């Protein structure tokens, strides 16, 4: 039994059962039915491993499932129940009185409020009966990223809140910052809220707000049952400006408001907000360019997905967002309005990550949605579906609009909404929003809102690192690529062993393919990677050989993707790695795996996104210095070149003054197979950044005429066998325990290159510890080089064993 006093109270403790069954489960809402059953151990501990998921009986989710809870309600108050997300059909009862029926109460992204004042007593019983979405429903979507959720995300997947007041309720509190990007010394805040008088009498009171040391108030009189939008404008001098993490500090404010009468406070509300300007334009090349506080920004991003059972916890989300920051990304793309609550968006706010949100291509392909596709407009084209999407749009814009991290809404992913639907979206947007609107993530022009300025031309399968520099027709480094990547971002061996089982590790088999994507056409096997691997390095002869080659290919190609977009400024405006994370144990599209262990690509991205960095351009054979800070930097650049036998070929040093967003060529790399080590040093000779490459004498020969959205075929593979021929070396490792982690020093006292060394923090069972932050990893050491690497452990981990593996380490 939950007690309630005046004010909002989240109802979290529930009982769940299948209608007609005697077995009950204690659950915490928000949750899905399958998520709650998984939490209870019903599916077994390894349901997501091997191919066990395919064996689960889905018919149990054809039944109605029931959620029940109890709450207290204070006598003499008005009471409103608020549901922020139910999947998908619901009958809702309070004290056996049905307040909502499933024939009208359906849709995942509807926010619903019910005045239950006349129904509630001091002690109350709330029952929600849910049924899953069926073919043709506009539901939460995971598309081809993983198998479909067993229950189609059926349940109460967002909070349920009881709001209680003597008379007036505060809704839709919003702070719109108005900032002149040419002068950040002042700002206006347009603060609005909807006041709703739930009582049967007129109410006179004062709407009061407080932020920092400022206060405002407004006298209001509301008639019985009246709703009124109230707007207050505040001028702020010397505001603390919200910046993305790569450009400054993401300053946040907090606004607290209340409505009070002579009898006391009736209602309270609060929100965080940021003061910043966000706009976009179509640049001279036809690409969408986002502009934050007057500064053009290159969006370095990756695509988010929630857990397949929607079981992300706050701790899990904090670890994931810490990884995003550690890689140096400045953005996340949410192709779906993800999240059980606001946690992930709050983290983006506080840590300075820009968020692009919008609708999923789940609703644009008949295979996934179940409705027919129409004239390139996806599946939402009949009156009922359009009406639901319009309601979704209004509710979700209201739900998200206070987050300064949210910089854009995309109402299409692979398609655009039909003109009739988009016109309705724009009416809502002009009423409620101010940030950039984008009609699609694909390069499409809308008759209503103009060009998207984006592109979605892939690739989604493996391409070599030189592809990103050489391609000028599909996904290469020009414009704003909203989703792209190299396909298989294979986890480290310990994770692969967990997900596939020892018996399935070698040779590659159908269980490997089961943990690729869920696409029925392509991207559902390891074949493309294996073919490319064989062409570049030679056929993998064992699991260990396959893993090291797969990691090297991931590291080089994923790093090059981000580097090419930096190196090709200003003709580039954004790139989104497809994807950031995985909904289940996967081999595809991830920078860290389901177990929260980074892939090789993670460290490639981290190297690529250092604020100031040296980059090898695979197209022109030059080394560039790139700078995406707000400051000019005077640095010393150094390039050391080694031949395939690790013999020193040349060392070049140059002074460079690096200007923000102006890539600068500093060195030419000699022809032929070689290794190059790049260093940037400050005026004290301290390292600012470094980078290491193995460069083949000749790059890949691409079959450009047969390129498509998925992959560009290769006619001739770059010969990387010289890397495989590196002789074995021995490294010395010194491990020093420090507060919160370790300091690891690696010594290469040999005259040979030690390539792709992997540091691992393991627990006593030999498993990789999740959420560990390494300052560098999958790193190479030049002859005679010493390198210090820092390891930060999660707060709840007291100790770990540090292990070292490497491409050519002595076994």
C-alpha cells in the first residue's frame, strides 16, 4: 500500500500475472511483461545466449496480462492518474470502475491522464490489463537491429503517477531559451505552464517560479474546470551557456514553480533547462549543418537502442553514457523515442551530448510495421494511423522539449511522412517547439518542409578504411551521414564465448549468424567480413587468428570513418555510427557490447575523436592535423615511419598552428608498406595526442559501379599480410594499483613493433569487468617505446586482475 500526500507520486510496486493464472510476480513499473518474467528468471539465465531466444514460446503473450497495485488517496483532494507509456492496448480500472477501454486506449507513445477524484477512496486498487501490439500497430520498434521482442514490448513501460491537489494542477512546464548566437551575454527565457483547475469552484492564487537567485510571480484567477496557459518572460544577463562537451561546459539551470492560494500550496512542478541557441541550415553543398551558439559543429554520433526487454537501469545508462563521453562523441541519435523515463536524456543534458530524436523506420517498412507502404511515405497513411501518429507527436514533443541536449526532431527515418501528415506535424511543431525540424534521415526533399540535407546511403557492411576518403557517391566523408558503419563490430573473445557457447566458437556457424542482425535479406551472416578478411590478411586458420584480424579490421575502418569526416571539413557536417549499443548479445553494429565491454572499434573511435589529433588521409597519402575545439593551438607534430621489418625509415618534425575546423596537411607519407606513428606535443613537449597506422602499399580497388546502400564491393583487396608477418615480441608490464583503478606501464624493449595490444581487466572468474574505462587500448608500441595507460574501474569494483594480449606477443 502506497501513501499519498498532496503532490505527484510515482506508483512503482505492482503485482503482475497472466489473466486466469494463479502465478503472480512482484514487479517494478516501468517494465514490460517479458522483462518482468526475465527478471524473475522464468526464461532461464541464458535466454539471450546461443539460439535459446528462438525457443521461447511466444504464445503466452497472446493472452491478457494484468498489473495491479494499491495506493492511498487523501480525502478532500482532486486526484489525477497519469500514464506515460503503455504497450499496447489497455483496460484500466480503479476500484473496479473501468476508466479506460482497450478499444480506445491503445498506442505506445500516448500520454494519458484520468481525473479519478470521484472514484478514489482512502484506500484504492488500480488494475491495468494489457494486450500486445499486433501486425499493423504503430508500436515501439527494434527493426532489424535484433530479434523482435517476445511480447512486442507489452506492458507499462513508462511511469504511472498519481497527482493530487486541492484545486489546481500544473502541466506542461516549459522553458524556451531565446539567445542571440552573435552575443551570448544575455538571454530571454519564455517560461510557460498550463494551469488546470480541477475543482468545482473558482480559484484565485499566485503562480511563482524560482531559478538561481531569481524569482517571478503572477496572480491568476481560474474558473471552475478552467485550463489556461500562462507565459512569463524573464531576461537574464551573463547567462551560463549550455555547450556540447567538445566545445565547453553544458551548464544547467533548475526551475521550481508552484501555485499557491491563501490556504497554501496547491501544486508544484520543476524542470531542468539549459540556455543555448540551436539552429540548422542547408549549406552551400546542400548538406544540413547544425549550429550551436553560433558555432558550426560536426556531429560525431552513434545510434541508440534500448534493452530488448527494456531492462536498462540507471547504473547501466550511466555506464553507457560514460562510454559515449570517453570516446569523444558529441551526440547520440535516438531513432525512436527511447527510454523508460527521462534518465538517458537527463544524462545527455548534464554531460553535454547533443541528441537527435525522432520516429523509427519501424513504421516505414511493411515487413516490420504490417501496414502497406505507400508512394515512398512509409506505412502511416490511413486516417486512423495518421491520427495516432499526430497524437504521438504532440505528446512526445511535450515530453522531451525541456532537454537542451535535444537539438532536432526527425519525423522520418528511411522515408518522409506524407504531406497531409507532415502538415499536421508542422502545426504542432510551430505551436510547441523551436529547435530544428528535419523531415527525414535520408536524402529526401519534402514538398512541405524542403530538403532533409541528410543522407542514408550506408554502408552497413565492412568497407576498408580508405573507402571513407575515396567514396563520393554513397556513404563516404561528405555531408551528413545519419547511419553508417562497418557491420560486424565483433566483441572481445570473452563476450563472444558467453553469447555463443564454447561449442559454437569455431568454426563459424549458424549460431554466429543468429547473433548478426535480424534482417531477412542481408547483414545476417559473417560472410562479408570473412571475405574481406581473407582478401586482406589471408584466411583465418583458427578462432584466435579470426578474432585478432576481425578486431584489427574493425579498429582501422571504424576509426577511419570518423577521421575522414573530420579531415574533410567543411564538406562534412555529421556522421552517425550504426550503432552505438546492442539490445541483446550481438556481433553487429556496436561500439561496446551487450555486456558493457568495448569493441576494438570503440578504441578506434576514441583515437579518431581526440579534440586535436593527427590523421592519415588514405586518399592523398598525407597526414593532417585537425582541431575541433574553440581555440587555436600551437603544437609540434612528429611522424615516425617504419618499414614492414620495423626498421626506422624516417622521422619528420614540424611546428603547426592548428585552427578550429581547418584541417591542415603537415606531412607526406612515403610510398610502400609501412607503419607510421604520429605524435602531437605541446610547448612543454608533453603529449597531446598520438596515432598509429599500418599502411599498405596499395589500397582497396572498389567496384564503384556496383555499390549500393549496404556495401561497396571490392575488386582487389589491399594486401595487409605484412602485418601478419610481424615477428613475435615480448613486452614488460608494470601494474600499479591506484585510487579507483590501475596505472599500467608497457615497455617494448625490442627493436620490433608490437601491434594491437589488448589490456583486459578481469574478475576472479576470468570474465571481463564491464564499464571499465581505459585511457588507451588495442594499442601498438614502436621499437623501444614505453607507454603509460590508466584504467578506471567502476565504483563497485574493488579489485581486478590485469591481463595483456597482443597480435604478435610471445605466447
